[in-house]
C-alpha cells in the first residue's frame, strides 16, 4: 500500500515537471523537498518515479529528495533538535517532547539539457 | 545529441500537487457559495466510517439535506447501505487508487443534485495514510480511529492527526472488553496536534453521537454565516 501512495505522488510530480520543462528539453534531474508529515519514503518514491517516467523525456532523470526531519522541542528543558522520527525522548529525561513536522511537498528545481545552446 | 548541449538547473517554486490543489480550491469556493459544510472522513478499513454515516444520516433525516460521496475500491456496498438513509449518494470507484483526489470529487459533485444541500460527507477510501495529503475542497477533515485498531494508531499516523480538524474515536462501547489506553492515545494526539478535539463515540450504541451531531450543526451554521445558538 505505501508504494501505491508514492506512485500517485510520482505521477503528479511527472505532470508538474513536464509542464515546467522547456518544450523538447531532456530532463536530467528533479529536486523535491518533502516535509516529515507527508510520510513518504524517498526510495519508494524514486522507484515509482523511474516507473512513471519510463519512455518519457524525463526517463533516467535523477530524483533528488530533500526529506525534512521532525523538529523536536522539549517542554521541560527547552532543548530543540531534529529527528527522523516524531516520538523521541529528551536527554533530560522527558519522554514526551513535542514533534513538529512540515507538510510541504515542493518541486524545488529541474535540471535540463539545453539543446539549443 | 548536440555536443554543445549545456545542462541548466532551473529553480522552481511550486507544489507537486498543484493540479489537485487548484481543483480542490475551485470545489471549496463552489461549496462555500452554496452554503455546504463538507466533511472529508478519513479512517482505516473497518473503523466504522460507513456505520457512523448510517447512524448520522438517520439522526439528521428531515432536519438537514445531506449528500454523500463514497470512495470505494471495488464495490457499491457502502453506497447501497447509505442510500437507505439519503437520496443523494454517489459512489466513486477508485479501482486500484488508495485515496480520493480532487478531480474525482469534482466529477462526482457534477452528478449530484446540490439544490438545497447543506451538508456533504465525503467518505474517503479506507486508509490512514494516502488520503491525508490530497485536498478535496472539504471544509473540515475528520480523522477516525477505533478502539479495535489499538492505541498506537495516532502515533503511527502523524499526518492525519496533525491535519485533522476533529478526531473521532469509534467503538467506545467496546472499551470494557479491550485494553485500549485512552489517556495514552490522547497524549499522542495532543503532542502532534495540541488543539484538536477527540470525540469518543459509538456508531452502534449511539454514545457520543449527540456531540458529533452538534459539531456538524455548528459547522453548517459557520458555513452559512448563521449565529450559532
């Protein structure tokens, strides 16, 4: 089921990239940023990306994922740090620091071969 | 391939789901103009989404004019169950799709007579992960958990908890038979979303349904610009 989830995101991404790439340009790379809340697996997303772009001008384009971590704030000692998982204990002994995750899912950049040069 | 070809990095600023979000924004505008309070109901398979809607439609009969969109992978069973209580039920078959998208909702709404409708339920596909990130144009996102799923489900599904305007904890009538840690569940919820309300209810016994109906009534009043009683 999670892979199905990544598949629909990859399809939406391919549509966005195709809409923004110059006509006829070969897409070499795509950079996206994903907030921790989204719960997306970069490896699964890359696999789906390769599948949905097969046979398109985006085929072979490398998908670079900037997966943003959770921001953790300890209400007891005030320490702030980042974590790949939301529920973590603080070194001060507090077992329930508050996790804050972003829900961004942004296209950051695409890299294309400028064939007109 | 031109040997002179240069590789150019083009910075973009845009959402990956822009196309979905644009359609959702149109739907949200249309529903607001019509004075429709629209609920996107998200919960696991078997959490009791359809049972809750049956009980809700039964209680609203004659008092509200609801319409229901039902997302389901393969069958019409949910739609048939709800059609006994509501004459505006539209089935959205998602096939392999694990969630509803804004375009599917828009097409379904085009097939729905919205004349006089003040309440729209969108029963999403049974899934706690995929549906959360897809805006449908709803007024409120309601997340549904149930006691039989276990008390760790809020912690395991942070996006739904963080994005929800209201959380329902269904099958509360089974509490005496289960070891569900309600305090622990609520603590996880409020770490992720400090302001969201958790409403304990049972679609079967009716416990908590008055509060659920009152929440819906306040939502309709807010959308229609009425002063709540």
